[in-house]
């Protein structure tokens, strides 16, 4: 089996890191040849012995960090897809829309006393007063249930 001798950039690509990371590893003791090239098998063995050993002391290995990064990127892409498909909306947008709905309901409810006071004051019969209030509440709820929600423009990042 032939020994694989690589330049820093080629070794970096082979193990999935940047050239600057390979330079850091060399500074941390990863062996290099006198001509500056790297023996891939020797360097991989050094990585396994020195970099991946961090798992044993509670640190994170390069492969673990890379796997965590890829998992996070996949989750991010899934969220972006859900937004594009209309299955997910921004929490700020949802708060803004619901806040608007709550304000409409609040205003409609606060208008009830002024609207009903003259009719209730004119009636001495509790049943008539109750019916006036009930009818007005049902009218308000019906009106609110038929109102269309305004479309929400996503906020700009």
C-alpha cells in the first residue's frame, strides 16, 4: 500500500477542515515531514490519538462537532422549508397579528356599555335588559367571527 503524502490544503480537504485548522494541529504537535508535506496515515493516527481523545475528558471531538454542525444545519433547512411551505410563521408576526385581533375584540367589548346604556336604562325589566345585552354580545361575536385577518408580511431580517 502506497503512502499518501499530501500538502496541507489537500489533507485539510481530505479530513473536511480548513487549511488553517491543519496549521493549528501542526502547531499542536501533529507531525509533518521535513519538506512540509504530510503523511496522511501518520497525521490521521495523530488526530485519533490527540484530537479525538478530548471525548474522554469531556471535550468535543472534531467529528462530534462536525456531526453537531451538520445536524444543526439540517434542522435550520427544515425550518426554512416549513416557512416557505406556509407551515411555520415567525413568532413576532404571530404576536403582531394576534395582538391586532385582541385589540379589535377589546374595542368592540368596550363599546358595549355605551351602546347598551340607554336601552338598559329605559327598561325596568331584568329579562329585557338581559336579552338586550345577550343580543348585543352575539352580534359582536358574529361580527368578529366574520372579520378577515389581514395578511402578514414577514419581518425583514
